C-alpha cells in the first residue's frame, strides 16, 4: 500500500513514466488513429463553445465601451482576452471533458475486465501500448484545438459585432486582429501542447489506477478525469500566463 | 539439450517458498510453500475467497508478496528486472476467469494479437498459426466474429487459443469452467485434457469445480484459509480421509 503522504506525488510520477514510455516507441498505427480520433471528436465541441464565447465577449465589451463612444473598439477586448486567455482555456476544458473522460473510462474498463492484465501476461507494457499513444494524441490535439478555438472565437466576435452590433465589417476585423500578434499565436500553441499533456496525463492516470470495481469504477474514473483535468487546465493556464505575460507588467 | 536447458527442464514449473500475501490485515495467502512440476496438469482447488487466484497472480508477478519467494520456470519472479519479467511472461499463457478478450477486436485478431505485437510475426505466418489455433480449440469458422457475439464456452475457447498463441511452456487457467453450463464445462474440460495430452505442456488450473478437477488433474492441491491443506497426485488427494478434504470433495458445508 502507498502511504497517504505520497499520494500527491503519484500524478507527477505517472507523468514521468508515461513520458518515458513515449520514448520507447508506442505502436505507430494506433497512435496515428488515436491522434485523428481525438482531434475529430474534440474539434466540433471546441469550435461551437468558442464561437459563442467570442460572441458573448464582444457583446459584453460593446456594452462596456458604448457609453464612452468606443463601440468600434470592442474587438480589442476579444482579441486580447479571448485569444490570450479565454479561448485556450475553453479548448483545454473541452479537451478534458470530451477526450479526457473517454480515455479514462476506456482504460478503466480495460482494467476492470482484466484486458490490461492480459497485455501484461503477454509480456507487453500497457504504458507503451495504451498510455503513450493516448498521451501523444492529446499533446498533438491540444495545439490544434487551441488554434481552432482562437479562429472560432474571433469569427464569433466578428459575426455578432457585424450583424447584431452593426459595427462595420472591416473595422471589426481590423480591431480584432490588431490585438493579436504572432507571439500570441505561438504562446497559444505552446499552451495547447501543455494543456494537451495535462489532460492526457490526468485521463490516463485516472484510467490506470486501481479504483472501485465494475461500472461504478469506470464512471468514477471518467468523472475524476474531467474534474481534475479541468482544475489542472485552469492552473496551467494561469501559470503559463503569469510566466509569459506576467513579466511585461 | 544443453546442460543449462536440461537443468531448467528439471526445475519445477512454479515454486513458492513461504509466500504470504495480505490484503489489509487479512493474509489471503499465508506462508504457502508449493512446488508444481512440469509437463503435468496441476489443479489447485478450494472454496471461493481462499486465495487461489491470488496464488496465480503471485506466480506471474502481477501481485507482489509481503514475504517469501516465487520461482516460475526457473526465474526468481520478484528478483527479476522488469524486462526479464516481461520475457518470462512471454513463456506463459493465461486464461482469465472473465476471458479478458479485447472487445473491439475480432476472434481472429484477438488470437493474432500476441503474434503480431509480441513476436512481430509476418502476416502469412500469423494467418496460418491463428487458423491452426482456432482449429485446435474447435472454432475454425468463427474468426470474423466479435467476442460479444460468442457464447460463454466459445469465448473460453478463444481465450485458450490466444493463451496458446506464443507456444508457452506454462499455461495458467483461472476458473476455466466458472459460469458455464454442465455440458459446456465438460467440453472445456475435455479440451484442456486433450490439449495437454497432445502438447505435453504444463497446465496449472485454479478451480472450485471438483468434477472438472477429477477429469483434468494429474496433481491436485486443496487451498483452505490461505494455506495448502493437502497437495499430491490426484488419486492420493481424492482418497484422503482428512475430514476437511472429504467435506470439500463431497460438497458438504464445512
């Protein structure tokens, strides 16, 4: 039995072992399939959520700026806050809820039906065969989702700005894009890699640990993967923002 | 045969020395010493919850004991490095109580899995070997089916075919007839007996099914309260007048 005081170290230790497993050559075909599957399943959720979020941010920005006669500047807030913070955060959250839950429940179901033990009995390492491909899939899907979130959020802001708030189309685009630099795009993609890694590690960890048995254990693993994944996504976003943008304050 | 091979063939298939395994305060396996010989079918009997499956998991290194040592096929299971343990497991096959078939793979792909992933066998050879194994377990026509489209007995047969795929020296069976109707149980018993006779492998079977043990066992052991109560040739165990052995064999409440 592992002493209670060591439990907080379990996740970082698992992250190290999972990362080392990536270096031991996970099966290429499974990895490619999982990467495409994770991206295809997460993207629609990311795009929908961020489109509406971009629109909502624009409405709120407009409501705040209109009294000062600065309605046309609404795009700036969506550009700054959305692209730098909100859209990557939402992409990470969507990845955790869509993919994290699926990975955790899948691995936990394989564990309770002893399929993982069957792999071990064949002399195969489940970390290399099951965990590493899923972790790679999340790390690849992370930046793709964050990029899609940024584009979708900006389009949401543009659509609401142009059609609801009556801001000139080209003026809206200009203010939206004036706030976004290449650096923001690069930072967003780095955030995507980190968030993908966090979501993947938490999901694989929750799917791999010995939990309650049967269907309840599978459900609980999925639930923990989403809740803990989202909390760690928020913490990671805060940490990265403080690290990257904090030094310009 | 080299001297080393000859010596390794003479070592027991599984040897447990003073092994204890606890779950919480309870010793599920309590100071067990046991030697299982090669080339025979050994059945470990006992009521549910007496540590039979734990014993199998200790022999394969899936569980670690609190005390004692385990040697399987001549390898010190808990002194071995991870890669040595993985190599040892490739010399064994295991049929799990719930079969542990991969639900998303067809019967063919389940049986082919260890050949493709462990041995990296070329595809024509995989096809030949899987056909041969499905023939051996009497399911030559069902390669395309998914496991959930099979009956309980058919799943056991597929699990046995998969366990045999890497041509193991030692095959472990965890409750092979559990949950099957009497007729299907009898056919699985016959399959185990025929396969062992034909291939001369070491089979270790964990079961509480006395009828099944009577058919397949060369040696038998009775596990009671985490301890080996009696172990020896089947005829000796069956003839024992020990009250607890008789109570178990005659299915009387102990």
